C-alpha cells in the first residue's frame, strides 16, 4: 500500500535552497539545466509546518547534537544540581554517540517520549548512578541505556521519525527505515541562473560621503517545480509500533503539510510564498510506484503568451495517461486538485476534486482501517 503525491508549484524569483556558493541549487535532467530544491530541504519544511503537528497531535522529534541540553533542564527541575545533572546527561549521551566539546559528534533524532523516558529512568536510578559515576561513565547508566534501546528497537512514537527514518552508525539498533521517500524537486523546464546586484544605503552618511554603505551579488531563479514523494503504509505502521490510528494521522499530516510547506531560504529577500497550482495524490495497492518526472524529460516550453504551468499540467496529464494505458490502473486511486481550469486535464479529469479537504479525504479513505 503506497500513497504518492505529485505537485506542480511555480515559485516567483527566489533562492529557496542554496548550494555551497550561495546560489540556488540546480541539476541536469533531459540534457538541460534545471532548478532544484533538495529533498532534505523539502522534508524539513514539511515536518516543521504547523499542519503536520496539528494533524498528528504529537510533538515533533528534535534533530540535535545537544542531547545534554534536553536532559539537563528537566533534571534540574527535579531538584538536581546543575553540575551533577550535566555530568549525568553527558554520561547518558555518550551511549548514543562520541562526545565532542560537550555535544555528540553526530546529529541525533530524538522523540519527546524518548527524552522523557530517559529523564524518568535517570531520576529513578539517581541514587545508584551518582556513586558509580566516574570519568564520564557509569555502569548503571550503560545498563539503563541498553534497556531503553531494546524498547526503541524498530519503532518510535514520533510521526516524523516514522516517516523520514533514523540512522545512527554507532548505534544501529536505533536505526529506523524511512517510510517516506522524497525526491529532489526539479523544474519542468530549462532554467538559467540570474544575478541580483544590490546596494544598501547608510542612513547616517553625510552629503560628502557618497557611495553605498555596502553592496553585493546574490543568485536567484524562478521556476515551475515538479515534486514527488511516496509513503509506504506498511513500513509506517511498523515504525509506529503497529498503531494504525496515529499512522492515519501521520499520513494526513504529511499530505496537508506537503501541500502547504514552503522552504524558508532567503524568503525575507524574495517572499516567494507561492502555493501549488496542481496536486495529484495516488493511493495504490498494486505494489508499484510511479514518479512522473519523465513527463518533463523533454523540458516544457512557455505558451505563446508565456506561462509554464498549463504546459506542465498537460504534460503530466498526458504522461499519466500513457502509463495507465501501458501498465493498467487496477488498484490505483487518483485524486487531483488544480487551480487551473480542468480543461487542461484529459485522463485525470474524472479524478478532480473541488478543494484540499475533499482531496485529502479521498486518499485517506483508501487506507486500511484495520
């Protein structure tokens, strides 16, 4: 059982996701240069969007090297001294990863329930821990960590960890296979980089002090992006310890947040807050997965009077039809939502929904109830 989502989204001039030179990320596809937004950027925007936590009603997990900070404050609230709380927190954190300058050497992905369980167990064993704490280690803490790791093996209470997975090379027993695959978003068309030369005025300059207070150059582009993601329902349920109720809420949260989330890069400079113009969701029980990126392997071109969205929708709709004709549509339930007149649609016209709620309900209704 897979839930797929395909989004066409045009962003005005922007720099949503930068490379190491500060320019918008790009890539080659179909022999031409495309604008690109990385999957990591998209996933972070989704899991941090309020629509995700509103639907799941579960606090998001935290990605951090500062696990000790998550432990010290609640230990202090229990009346423990800051010095001892820090020593105990360090000794517990090292069970997850090597420590460097007070933090773990790698980012940890930790759920709220994991942190609370760790604090609760540390408090319960406090009188046993303190006498055995030496050189940043304690056999009591080591034993405690092992018991916690057994409970956490192959499962999590955090919807975002269940979706996007967790990998710790030093503690493979805490690894969780991602239930969600997210592709890099690419433009449906050829894109050229543009550069903005900007200046800033010094408000306190005198008339004799001519020239700009500062100046610089920033890269940007504008593009119609194709975005694709897929959720493996069985893997999601497994990651959540068999809890299908929270799994349903997680899928709903993902669907709504994926549509609404926008990367935050350089938004104060460009304000590219552009919602999608076309969304296709597909619930499928045939075991297949279809990215529709090849609908744009030949880049679309603007219409006679400009515009790339209509051409992109038509190309995706046509490609979907060719896939259905070639491979069949048994076990496939599509749901489409478009801001453009449905005259653009042919094969997907019957799947068109009137609003986001109806679109999401169609996909959620296809999920197993038990």
